[in-house]
């Protein structure tokens, strides 16, 4: 059996997190594309790995005690890989707490809010019929701005998000923050975030992870089939689909 980690992936911010981590950690891995616009995340075999029908997910053939393990949820994968390799998780328990709280900040705050901003600002107006909702657009644009203000104030004090070291917290936050233009944000009042975006984005591992399957990143604004699957949950509601 190969020792390479199997990555189940599509080029989205959450997918980028794990591709970046694998590259930064120097791990051997194989790419398995899960085309979310075609509904492949609802395939029964994939659901055995990721029961929440979301990617990314991994299978590590050399898991705890040398036995295979499958993991879903990008934050859990990052924590697992950091523990497995002893990299990018801080040097002390105090530093690990810092990493964990910023990782949770991304998972519970920035990711969901920026994701909703993308949806209501970019995609909902292009649906058929159009869903151009001023309240939703303003709410998620403003909440994303608030979160970036929190990030900028933190980065005024530290070189990286959790301190003076690059960590899995940076790997989690950067993919979403790098899309600030699509979230209708500005960096004019966030110089520390702008500095950090450039610093992290210049890392070879980050560039390599971001580039994985970049050619497959399509335009959801024009893809009606993908819109139906991703935004209206047609496949998720199909009888027996998850069995």
C-alpha cells in the first residue's frame, strides 16, 4: 500500500487549505478531483469518506497506529496533519492555543460569512430568476468587513496570525482572505492584512497549493446546472441519494 495521502479536492478556498498544507509540509499525496458542480460530492463512495457531502477530505493510509484513517472538515484535517508532522502548530501549548483559536475563528466566522458574501454578491443575482437581495448583500459584506478589521488589528501586533510563526491558521485564513475583491472589500484601511496577504502569498508552498487544478475553477455565474446542484440542493434532496 502506498504511503501517499489521498486528497479529495476541488479548487475552492476550503480545498486550497489542504493542498497548501500538503505542499508546505512536504507530504506525499495523490489528487482525487471531486467536481462539486457536477454533483460528485453526493457519490455514495465519497459519502463514506465525507458524510456531510463536502470537500476537502483525505484518506491517510498511515494513520494513527499505522492504520488508515479518513478525515473530513478542513479544520480537522489541518489539525491532524500538523500533529502528524509536528509542523506549523506552534512550539508550546500557549502557541497551539493561539493557532486553534484563529483556526476556529476562520471555520466559524470568516469562512461562513465570506462564503455568504460571495453567494449574495456574485452568484444570487445571476440565478434564474435573479435573487438580488440588498439586505443580504449589505449584511454579509459588512460582517466580512468587520472580520477583516479583527484580522488587521491582530496582524498589527504579530507577523502571522497566531504569532511570529507561519501556522495552519494562516493556511486556513489566507485562501478566503485572498478573495477579498470578490467579497467587495477594501485593503486601503487594512495595511497589516495587505502586508500579510503578500507575505503568505509569496510562499512557494502556498503558490503550489493554490495552483492545484486551477484550470477546473469555473464561472458559476454562467453554469445553470452547477447552480442547481450547489445552490438549490437538488441532488441533496434526491430520494435515497445518501444511502
